[in-house]
C-alpha cells in the first residue's frame, strides 16, 4: 500500500497509536506488550494496515497553469501581429530604394516586390509544415539542430547571438530615438548623447515588459503593429487620391519600363536580395511555437494571413511613393516616407516621423520577444549556459535569455532561389560575404570547446555551476517543468515544486 506523500512522521505515529488502541475481542493487554516489542518497520506495516479514523487531507491538484512552464498565451491575432510587426520595420518608411536602385526601372522594381512576397510565401509554407512536424520553440535553430545535428545548429545560434540580433536591436533602437527626437530638433541632427540615452531607455523598458508578462508583450505588439499598418494605409490612401487626380506619370507602361540602367544578372540578384530582406521576419512566429494556442491550426493560419497582407502593403506603398516622387527623388531621399509626407500632408507631415518611431518601437519589442526564445532553446539543447534555459517561477518568462538576447517542390524551389542569390552575392560582393562566412566559422572552435568536449576539468564545471547558481538567485528562475497532460489528474507531489525551505538550503 502506497502512503500519501503529504503525511508527516507525526501523523504516522498518531495513526500507529490509534491502531494500538483498537483491540479485537480477547486481545487484552497482551496486545500492547506485543506492540511494544515490535520493530518500527512492523509498526509502520500495522499502522498502514489499520483503517484510519479519518482520511488525511489531500494536497491541491496540480494543473498545467500551476507548473512552472511556458504558457500558451498567443492567439491568432497576436500571432499575426508578431509576423507582420517583425516584417514591417522602418525600412519601408525610410529607404525602400535598394530594390529600385538595382532594378533600373520603376516597373521592374514593382515586379521584384511582388515576386519577393511570393518567395516569402514559399518559405512560409515550408515553415508552416516544419512548425507542425517539430513543435519546438526556437525556429530556424530548432529545425537545423533536429535535422543536421548539433554543430550546424550551434553555428546558426552563434552567428545570431553574436552578430545578428544585437546589431539589429541596436540599429532599430537608434532609429527609434532619432525619429522621436526629430520634432524636438527640427533643424539639426539630434544630440549624440540624447539619442543613445533614449535608445537605451527604450531597450530597458521593453526588456522589463517582456520579463514581466507574455500577455503585456503581445498586447504591445498588437497595438504597435496596428499603428504601423494604419500609417501605411494612410500612405496608400494618399497614393490612390493622387492617381484619381491623374498624377501617375511614372506608373504608365512607357515610363515604368524606361530603364536608366540595363540591369545585369548580378544587379537583378541584388534587387531580389533587397526585396527578400524586406520580408525577413516572416519566420519569427516559429520561434514561439510552444507558447502558441493550438499551433497546428493557428501557425499556418497566421502565416497565410500575414504574408499576403504584407505583400499587398509593400507593393501599394511603393506605388503611392511613385505618385508623388520621381525615381531620382526617391533614390536621393534619406527618409522616403518623410519626404512623401512633406509633399502631400502639409501641416500633418509630422505623422510620418511618428509612424517611423511607432514602427521601430514595435519592431524592438518583437525582436526581444522572439530572440529570447532562440537563446532559451539553445540553452535547453546544451549549446548555451543552462541558466538561459530557465524561466521566472511566477511570470514564466525567460528572463536570462532576454537579458543576453507540403510539397517537395516548394522547399526545393525556395532553396534554389537562395542558392542563386548566394552565388551571385559572393560574385558581386566577395569581401562582405567572406567576412560574414568568417564570423560564422569562428563558432566552430567554440562549439568543440564548449559543447562537444564533455570531460572538462572539475574546476571549469564548478565555475559554470557557481555562475548558474548565482544567476538563478539574481533572476529568480528555474528550469521549466515538463509533464504529460495526464499528470493534471494525479495527486500533487512535493517533487513538482521546490519548497521555500529547500530553496533556502540551496
């Protein structure tokens, strides 16, 4: 017979004493003498066999909401906001001229924008199937590690943590501060220190929000994604008004395909590269798969809603720009949306800098939210310090990770497209691509020393354990608790959550 774990030794002793007092007919006082001479094991056996006068109180049942684990709080609307908010950054407002510069004509540039959206759809179809087949947070990293092994996954993680996310966050935060300060300093560049301080405050604020609550972070993403879509809707509406007024000279076929430069194959590759980079971020929802409500349904739905919407917005925003500016004006402008607003909005031209600031603020929040899950997944696989795989015991957010920051034809087509771009990018920009390759390969020795080498000296292991311990103390985090859904129907046990006394002993 298995005893309830909630029973204390004192309760067992009381149960044994009560068992002694319950004597059968003819037992007399000899029963007490026999009990006095028995061993503790026999006493425990007898006390457990005797029916207690009352059932001991049961501890509360454990539910999935009580376990320390990542919570499923991202619905379909928030999932779409994550994808759209991470794709649409400041680029479409500031400098959507990379495609035009390498295309050589307005018409070809618009075609590249549409095809870029189609390529993003192909990639998103692959990721929808991957997200359902491998339901892990971490996106690219989790899939590469699962399919190609630890080294390939670690190199992807290494380049993302070392270069991609820190630099992207820094650039977006500085863009945000510059556009917030622009109305304060209309006739000059904002002061260096003011811009840096404001960008730092922005990063700290959003890091705190993401550390405190997943729901807060997703609400911020929803609000600011809606804000940037409204700003782009204003630009598109003004563009249609211009077309109805007859201001569409640059969009007529004779002018749209009037090439001022004959694009070579290398130039076309760079144009498609610029267009595809403008859609980067469509895969970010896969970084938070484990926090998505009903991922088998909502992950594909969010992708199929978001990518066509962004393609429509990008294409018609560029059409609107050409109704107010010539290609030469667009190429020479440092902030295309601001120039557009000055030409058409008059007194309300201040809306455009504010829109850029809103767009970048939402972009920072989305980057923090998703990149922290990448670090979390890497630590869970043993590729980063284990402290980064822990979550807050109350908020269930990965605070340490935040602080660091189909058909076979579809994936084959998508991979061939990027192989084509990669080859011609190496041909056109060998130095830049070579530097990027060297940065990625610097992760190889780190992988073999930090991950592959298992039998490290004890002093290194003790140092790592000590750093993890103090990191847990500082951030108040533990490893997420894993358990099958059936565990919800089982009685609560002390092993599921550490007691305050055990934490103090640690």
